[in-house]
């Protein structure tokens, strides 16, 4: 074999040895073909997905926390837990008013105060700022965190925005309804009837099931949220009259020589005022007596007048009643009007009664015909 | 001028044929080895991507559960439920609410609650599958 031929043989032999070494190490796993996209999938699984799971956990806690905040504020009348209304409380329920003083909760302040506290308590490993409740969403900015693995370093934000399915704007309509209810019923004698006929259907007493509004004039309410059943607003309203109470259910008993006008007694009133007129067109009028009787024509012989009966002058012996006297019989105030004192002894009249308190007079709620 | 004799020419021809033959087998060998490795690598890559997608879908399923069912999950529960998710006809099932047919739901087709005694999947009147305490 010449030199050229010998080199060729050795080259082939060398290649075969190299191949043998390669195969040997391939079998033992020391030399292998790398998996395509291994780094990418490792990065996604060990970094991105871990961050996703963390984010899911934060969302889960945020929803739970947001709903707890809603429940706790509602339970404490819209005030942060532990804080009381400036209008005091009844049976641990905050009053939203005290006579004329209004103490409605400022929800935005309550949320900022309580939201930050709850988030720190529930997710202590993260810190949150710019906490907001917009419509039904609960959102907050969080710190940047990172996850370091052999595949690399992954940064992510711990911010969250979750839908609570509940809006704190419910307080606006609740407060607005409370203001209307106070305006309608605060100066009404029969508070229970007024509340029953004017409150919304989902307004219950503090048991949240029944509608017993009979105890006093500071009334506790429970309103279950229409969007989130677990949110039960508990608050109280003070219906203590700020002026004279208007009079309902005036009754007239006609006798031969007299009319007996009776109304439910009003412990808050200083005195009662009984009106009459023969101008029957006023029968359906309500409002201030001075405005109503200003409508009586002065040039057509119509008459109207009134009598004031001081509470201190009321007689409690009801066995016999005298004309032009007031009586307190059980739970009724009765005033006896002599027919002879009216302008036409046998004409038709309508009567109305108001109460006076500290110089203010209640509105006329209705007239009653003789 | 140099002239080849007959023996030298025959020797060169055998060298040439030997080289061709050796190279042929070598290349077949190399091709088989490398192809095998690449196929295995592809399979592993596809499996990893599928696992990633399953995990991602499971996380999304849990996100929906949290919103729809007022369902609070701890980080351990998230890990457990993601790890326990299964694939049914290309759809990742993480909880009862991921079933879309009554048969799959009531039979718990992928046995998502097999290892969780006291729970089962029930079909409600609105046509949705929900997790219920087992009646059996």
C-alpha cells in the first residue's frame, strides 16, 4: 500500500472511531439533542404561570375582601367598623339623624380607611395604594414583584381589578330614600302607618325579616342589598318630630246641638287648633291652614273660624261634655263645638284639626265633613 | 511522464469503492441517530407546550369559578386544582362548572372529584354544571 492509500484507510478508521464515541455518549445521555423550546416553556411554566397563579390568588382574596368590606360597612350603617355615628346609636345601630341633625356616612372616606386596613390584613405580603371602588369594581395598585428561576427573572405587577357584583353607589339611593322617608313621616303622629305605606318593600326592621316598627320614634332598619344578598344595611332613623305633628283620622260626631270633633291625642303638642268652614270646596285641600283658608271668598257670605285648645286646659272627666270645652278621653282629644256658635245652625260644615308646638303649626292633612 | 500500472489502478478503485460504501453506511447511521433525537425532542417540546396550555386553561377556569361562584381559593388550593385538572375532548376540566354536557357532568367524566369524597357534579335547571355535596 502506498502512502496515499494508507492515509485514506486511517481517515475512514478515525471517522468510525469518532462515530463510536458519539454513539456511546448518546446512549449514556451525556450527549443529547436538546428539546426545542425548552427554555421558553420552562420560563412560561416556572415564571409566568407561577405569577399567574399568584395573581389569581390575589384576585380571589380581593373579591373576598371587597365583599367583606361591603358587608362590614353595611352592618355598621356605612361607617368603618368600630366607629359610631355622631348622632348616637340605638341598640348598637348607628343613627343617621337626630331630629334635625344629619349624620349620614361619607362612604368614600369609610372605604379608604377600611379598604387599606383590610387589604393589609388579608394580603400582608403585598402593599397596595390608590385603592378605589368604581361602579362594581374594586381596584388597587400594587408593588412590582419578581420570580427568579434558572430560566430567568420575571417581573410582574401585583395590581388587581376585580368585579364585586356590588356597587357602593347603593348608599346614594339608600340615603336619598331615608331623607324622603324622614321628610314624609317625621312630623306624622301615626308613625307606624306612615312608615308602612311609604317605605320601600325591601326595608325591614332590624330582624331583616319582619316589619314591626312600633317601638318609639327612633327606628332601626335592615335593608338587604338588591345586588349582593350577603350585604345587609343596618341603620336607624330618628323620627322625633321637629315641629308640630300633623293630625290624621279626624272624626266628627253630630248631635242635636253640637259637633264632637275627636282626634288621636298627641303628647308632643302644646295645643290643638280646630278649624271649620262652610266653604265646602276646601274639603280636598291639604297644607298650611293660612294658605287654605285664604282661598275662602270674602264677598259671598262664606264663613270660617277656629278655636285653640291648650293641652293644659283639657278635661279628663269625660262623663259629660260641655260645649266649647276640650276633653282628653283615653287616647283621644275631643272638642265640643256648639251648633249655635257656627254661622248657620243647620248648614253643612267641614272641620280640620292641627297641632301647635313651640309656635309652629302642623299642616292640615284632611277635612272631615259634618 | 508518470504512468499507472494495472495493479495501482485497481488498488485506487477499491479504495474509492470502500470509501463510498463506508460513507453510505455512516450517513445512514448518522441520519437515523439524529432523526431519532430530533423526533424525541419534538415530542417532549409538544408535551411541554400542551402541559403549559393545560395549566394556563386551568388557571383561567379557576378565575371564572372565583367570579361566578364566590369561591375563595388559597394558593395551595389553586396549586392542587391546577395539578388535578384533566382534558376532556380538548377542553380542560378543573371543576364541575367546566363540563358542558349533562352526561359528562353527572357522570363526572374525568373523575375530577374521585379523590374528594363528599362532592359530586350536578346539572341544574339552567343547564349548568355545579359542585354539590354528594347525596350518596
